[in-house]
């Protein structure tokens, strides 16, 4: 039962793996230091121009990817549904995610329900040596421990750490974010 609950929580956090690297990602090349370009420095870049704006998570696709991932782990998934909204806003110098989703699952006859309502953001930049890859500078969620005032790490599908890299594909109304070596891709639709 503990293993199943952990897997469901991992499923709710699986897009975390999709949007952040499972292990440190080392850029290929000469081994020279990575130079980061701000979004403003590449404003004419097609991908950068495409990804600016507001996006909503394709929750059906997200749930399906998670269901397959959990089934591949050998768990007896009977139901896996994600509802609510996850809104990603990309500006020239900042990315913000408001995640107000609920994941319901039935695994081996046991029901699980995980709800999240948090907002997080980070400055971001492109790297010169990895085309289509952005780096998040200092992601922070809006949660703090009332006793200490320290930030609380939010267990959600998008919980990067400083320096996390995301592979970006943007084509018109579709945006994909993928953490290197991850099994799940975050697919977003242009809002409005």
C-alpha cells in the first residue's frame, strides 16, 4: 500500500521529471563555460518569439502519459485522471506557473486524490551551446512554512531547482517542455 501511494504521488509529480532533468545534464562540446543569453538577446529567435505568452497544460495528454509510466512500473492502474488547470506564462525574462490541478487515481482497488494549488516562477535564459534549451535561474514556489518562514518545496509536476534545463519545442499554438532523460513531456496549448 505504501508503494502504491508513493507511485501515485510520483505520478502526480511525474511531469517534474519531464520538465527537469533526472540527473545533471552536461552540455556537449569543448568543455568551455556555458554562456547564457537572455530572452531579450534572442528576441528575434523563432522559438523564443513563439513561446512568449500564456499556455495551458493538456491535462488529458498529461494523465495518459502518467498512466502509461505507472503501468510500465508494474502498478495495477484502474483510473488516472487529472483535472483543473495548470497555466504557464512566459515573458521575456520570467516564467510563471500556476498549478491548480487535482489528480485522482484508483490503483489496486484503492482510491487516491492529490490536489495542488500553487504558483511558482523563475528568471530564465537560453544557452549558446544548446539550441532550444533554456535554463531556469532560481525557481521559487509561493509556499512558506508559517513556523520558520522558509520556502516549502512543493510536490507537483513542475518543481525545478536552480539551473534546471528544459528542452523547448514551440510550433504555433503548441508548446512542449521536456527535461533531458525524462519519460514525460509537458504539452501546453496557447491560451486565448
